[in-house]
C-alpha cells in the first residue's frame, strides 16, 4: 500500500492507519516515550511506565487520553517509527 497517496486529512479521518510493528515499537520505546511526552503532553509519567513499550497498553492509554484524536497520535507514532528504524542486531544485550 502506498501511503503517500493519502493526505493527512485521510489519516485523521481514519481512512488509513499504518500498523506499527510490535518489535520496532518496543525496541524504540526509550526514545519514543520521550518524544511522546514532549509532543503529546496528555501522557503522564505513570502512563508511560504502564505502557512499557507494549502496543496493547499504548492503545489503551491512547484511547483514555486522546479519544477522538487517537488516529492523529497513531499517525504521528507511525511517522516517528519510520524515521527511527529499529534493528535488533544493532542493540547491545
């Protein structure tokens, strides 16, 4: 699917939603949670601790904090993850 064919309005209206990858979401969690807090201030420190890099928990907090704006936040997360690729082989254990 070519997402460049969709406008930001399409994303905001729920016509398209890219699904973020669980591994990428979790692998980038430390950086992503800082960016979320900076750009989407409704997330509390407790919310971010509870999410712990899990997309299912993120979806719950997303609905709780942003309701009707959740698609806008999802689109932002998708874009952020695209710009911050995660490679498990590059990570130190």
